[in-house]
C-alpha cells in the first residue's frame, strides 16, 4: 500500500491542477516551440497604460497555441492587464477583429509578472499552419520601468499609450519600434520536436531586412515545413553581440550563452536539437574599448562550447556546432586582429574534428571567399564585412542537412 501524507496529497492536487490547465492536447500531440526571441536586458521604453502589438511568423503549425511573455531580466513587476492573439489585418499593425481571442493565465485575463519570471498563457484552441503569421497584443496597465526587450527584433512593433486597445483593429496614435517587447515565445500543440538555434547577431538576423523573415533560422524553418513529416519547430535564440563566456549588459547584448542556456534552450517545450553558433564575439569584443580585461583564448572558448554540449547531452538533446564565419576587414573598430583570426581557426578546427559535437554545420565554408578565406564573399557581405546579407543567410540555411532533424 502506498501511503500519502499531507505534503504528498498537496503535490498530487497541484499536479492534477497543472495537467488540467495544460489543456486538452490530443494524445498524439505535445507542446513544441514554434517561434522565439530571447530577452536581453531591460533597456526598452518605460511603459504605462500602453498596448503593444507585435507580429510573429511561427514555424510549425498545431491544434492549440500558447504564448510566453517575459520579465526575466526585469527589475520591476509587469502587470499584463489584457492580452490577445489574432490573425493580422491587411494594413500594417492591424488585426482581423473577428479572429481575435483573449489570452488567459490560470483562467484570469490579467497577471502580474515579477522580476526574473516569465508568464505562460493558458492554451487556446486555435488551429495554425506552418509559417502562419500571428498578431499578439498586450496591455500593460502599470509603469514597467525600463522594459525587457529583445533589441534586434528586425520586425516592426506598434505601441499605443491610449489604454487597453488589445482588441482594436488598429492601435490609436501608435508609434513604432523594431524591438521585441515583453514577448519571448509562441508554442503550439503538435506531434514533433523543436530545434533551438543558439547564437549571436548572425543567428539573430542582423542585416537580413526588417519585416522580411530572412534570417537563416527562418529559411531553415521554411525548408523543414516544406519537407513534410512530423512538425519541427524552429526557435531562434540568437542575441546580437552575445558571447559564450561573458555578459555584456551595458551593450544590451544579453546574458552569456552559458548563463542563459537553461532559459533559452532547455526550457523550450519539445526541444530535441540545438544548433550552437557562438564565439566570434568572445574573440572580437576582446579588443573593444573597456573589454580587454575579458580577452579569452581559443581553449577557453572551446571549453565553453564543451560545457554547452555537455548540458545539451545531459538533457537528452543532440548538439550541432556551426563554424564561425570570416570577419577580416570588418568596419567595427578593434574587432578584427590577426591573433583573433588564429583563435577563430582554432575553434573551427575543434568543431570540424567532430570530437565534441553530434554534427558539424560548416557555415564558414559556405560564406567565405575562396581566394581569401579569412574574408566573406563579396556577394554575401551586408557591407560591414562581418555579417552576411539576405543572400548569405539563405545560402547558410540551404546548406543545412535536414536529415539532422529527423
């Protein structure tokens, strides 16, 4: 006989309650990540009595949807007074009001999100297809302090300070931002799995073009959607300027890959694979003004990568490592050096040996100039000789073996 004391009964009751709140996903479905934007630091606008509307293009479809809001790097409580999800309208920033559905949190239409925490909405019955666009609106009823953002949104958001306009077809007197504000993930109920792309600005999509969904993870999502089979969601966990070993709060570049790995990778539902493309900023920022004391060796970068892979394996994930792309001649002062290039080659050599990672994704070989391998191909250069352009991102995504995600 199994005895159940008061603590056990409380735990059992809580488990039953959480299962009920999780919603009636079908027996063959589970939750997977379908879109993401990692929170960096609270450097966004201070908001009060404001409605924020943001457009996302999901990767995988499903029978239900839930949304993760974020105050994980915030310093003040955030009061979400209302939130909705809808199909976008024809005009920029508009919604189809007939499609609007209220989001709830444990059955309530509002929630206070404390500093350091996310808030996940209840599931709603909404059938979505791969690559659908969704409009998410939230009303913050109290002062937020500097808001938690993903700085490089590469997507227009609309902000109105006219109160709760979450159901309005168009926000009144709206201003625009290209940050992601207080929003970090969209999850769907589907039979399949999730790949998380962990990286810096090259994963984040710098230079890919606003409102175009041409980041390399976006194009990978398109290829996976067209391939058919079980759903594979793609969650982009790139943060511009991010490093493996050090935070850069003053530059908005977010917590280091090591410190955010649990939050941005392991917490994603259905995650089965992670693509790691980190390290170029550990090299380049070492020469930046005020950061020379954080200079790191190639062995230290490799040690950080080993840690990320070990933590992925500990959670049962496959860890794929992407080689670091060329950057000689970059316009960013003190970023490139011959010593830094030596470090990049050493890190890439370790990745290519396959001794630590489950597979190698060789982005370096895709975008480098064959005549000058330490430089980007001219046709793939956005103009700063560090970041690929949209054509470069497409070439990177097209080089990925989709068989890695079966």
